[in-house]
């Protein structure tokens, strides 16, 4: 696993890198955990890992991605744009590329509507099943995220579920994701 040692003062929360610990949620934040079955086998794992690590999954979802590198790596800045108007600046805080697991996490920077961290990890279990797990902890940072209340939380869960659906479809298309 590649680990960055970012200066926590750059982020909008203190526990930078905490999504490396499954189930950990700092006090005052809301946890999110969504796991989606993608398929089976090495080919699905390879294609899914590539799509996650190169932003392809996010782009296929229709969100804007402006990243300082073509591939996730600690220290890479990423701005996610939703609906062409909501800009969410983040920085990759850790990545992993192992024989059965690959993924990364980013943390929120000033200007993001939420404060917290989100990880996207593809893993292949012992029986060959391939999964995408989205883990996050967050709390509202901007007035409109606070005003959205439960609707904002519902959007976050829907986004995480959509990540799995889109990635599963990319893997079914065959070949390398673009």
C-alpha cells in the first residue's frame, strides 16, 4: 500500500488516512459502507482495478474529474464536478495495488461541500468473486450540504451504489476500460 503523509492542515478533517481501517469512523462524522458484487475472476478484477485507479469509473458515471495525474497516487489533487456546478476538491491520501486488492482514498480539501474521506477498493475473494467497496466518513461543510440534511445523505449512498453499478457494467463490456 502506498501511503502519503500529507499535512493534515491542508484537509478539512483531522484523521487523514482513516479509511484504511475498515469500519473506523471518527467522532462527529457519519459512516458509509457500500459493497457491490462485480463478477468473478482475474479478468474482472484486472479491469475493475484499472477503471478505479485511472478515474474511468468516475468519468463513466458522468461526473467531471480534473486530476493532476492520470492515475490515483498519494498527493494527487482531484476536483470532482457534479451537475456541472458543484466542485468538490480532494487529495488522494493512500493507494493500494496488491494481487487481490486495488484502490485508493481521497480526503476533502477546503471548498468541498462535505468534510471527510472516501475510499474505493476492488478486491477478489478466495472464491474468485470480485467486489467494489466504497467506505467513507463525512459531515456537511457547506450550508447547502447542511440544508440538504437526509437528502444529502441519500445522495451519498446513491452515488456509492452507482459506482458499483457503473463499474460492473464497465467490466461486462470486455476489454480494457478507456
